[in-house]
C-alpha cells in the first residue's frame, strides 16, 4: 500500500472558503513502504508529535489519574466530552472557572468531541431531525436539544483547541438508505457548525461517515474536504464490526482526505488497531480502553495483555515490563495483584498509569519507525509479539 494515490493539496494553497485555522498540521515524512505519516500538530496550547494517542478526560479528568501523572505518561493532548461536561457541571460553569484548561489543570492542547456519540449511546428517547437531536439526559431525564450550533457554542465555552462537528451517528448494521441519510445530514451539520463558529483560537474537525460502504465514505470525505476543515476524523467505526471491515473502510477513506490535514480515527483503542491504522495513514486516536482496562486489572504489554487477577501472578516477582518507566513497573506483578484482590484503590491507579504510558511509548516507537522508513517491519514485530502473548 503506497501513499501516492492520496490527495496532494498543497499545505499553503488557498482554501476553497478562504478559511484560516488556529490548528495546523505539518507533514514531515511518509514511510516509503506504507502510508504511515510523521507530522506535527500546532495548536494555541502547543505542538503535538503525530501519530499520537489522546487520553480521554471525560468530565475534565482522566479517570483516577492526576494531571501531573497524565503529563508523566508522555501524553501531548487530551480529550474532553462535550455531552458530559454540558450536563455536569455545565459549560457556563466551566467558562466561569476559566475554561477547560484552567478548570482541569491541563495546559496542553485539548480536543472536545461534539456529543453526537454520547447521544447515540447514552441518552434516552432520542429523536433526530434536520434541526438536531432531541433527547433525555441519562442522568436526570431532562429534555435537551442539541443542534450543530449549540454543540459548537458549548465547545467554545469549554475553550478547547479542537472542536468536533456534531454528526448523526447510527448503529450498524443498517440499510444503505439509512446510512446515506445520516451521512448527508452529518455533512449538512458540518457546514452549520462551521458557520456557527466564532472563536478565532479554536478549530473544527469534520467527521467522515458512511458506515462500511466505500462509495458513501468517498462522498462524505469529498463533501467535507470542499468545506476546508482544519482536520478530518473517521467516525462510525469500532461499533461492533470485524477488525478487517474497519481496516478496509480506513483504506477506502484515506485516499480521499488531503495530505496537509490531520486524520483522526475516533474511539478506536486496541493497540493492534492503532498500529494497523497508523500503517494506513491515520494520525490521531482516543479511547477509554487504557484506563477502563487498568481499573479492571488488565495491563497492556508487548507480549499481550496481562490479567493480574489470575492466580499465576500471586507470587510472581517480575514487573509488568522491566523497560517501562511508570510507577507500576517498580513493583512486582505479585504486589500489583495483591492491590486488586485487597480492593486497594492504588491498584487501578497504578495500572491506569501503566496503560497510558504503554500507549504513549507505543506511539513514540511508531514515530521513530516512520522516521527510519521501517514502519512495516515495526508493525509486523508488534503484531507478532501480541499474537504470541
């Protein structure tokens, strides 16, 4: 798979709409053997080396981990959830307390999602119209209307560097007509998000939809690229489809996205999926998997996942990973298991930190492999290690 069939818009060429962006991307190198890319994302709150993994700070915190600990894992950018923050404590409260950076203590770049996926997955009695989504809060049942304009207004109050467009997310599998309808509505909503934007220090990323249909993905990408967004996400995946279907859909989408903008695969978090997506030209990822699994005694390693509740670790003196600099790896597997079996809160904290560190080390190694034009070999090595484990 070679990169020469992708769009080749010049990074400095005038945009179709004349937009300027607070968040920009600089492509530094594409691996000679695949589409894996090394780049830099520049934001009002600093630069991020890509490809990168964004820890999820759902309600202004990466669950169970302090901001200093998140920084120590090597994270360069985090994600906040518009839906959750709008419900608690409310966007106005966050704004009054200085915006999400000051509110959370994280001074690096922040991306906020639009709330569309949470409406799809959490809200009750959802009704989608051309105007937007009407639903009931999963917390108190309050009726809420979320439109593209309101989603952007909330994200502007939060003050993130990157705001995501509101999109229409549907469950798969679905009839092609329904998928096409949601895709076209998402494209119309993307334009409304763009027109509603007021902050000059915040950029919007659009979301490519279209299910597993290659033609719909192409059409979605082409419509959104015409609108000239600062970046493009691939949405609607990791919702139950087979990994091979997800990889094929990424392959179908990437050639229709410009090379001078970042590409973000939303909500995908298995290490093997990250490595496969980078191979195909994706730059950014987010997922709750590192912390959620950490809270449930599962640690990620190059030899596959380690389930610390298993009896075999009871007297194991070895660390999770002798080369890992995180605080969890200063202890034995036996000690870490003891924390979980004893119900000590330190266990979930340490394993969350370890998993976040593992993901950042994985992305660092990926960037190094791309720079050296050896990403295909790196990919095979990682996959083989996880399969053996």
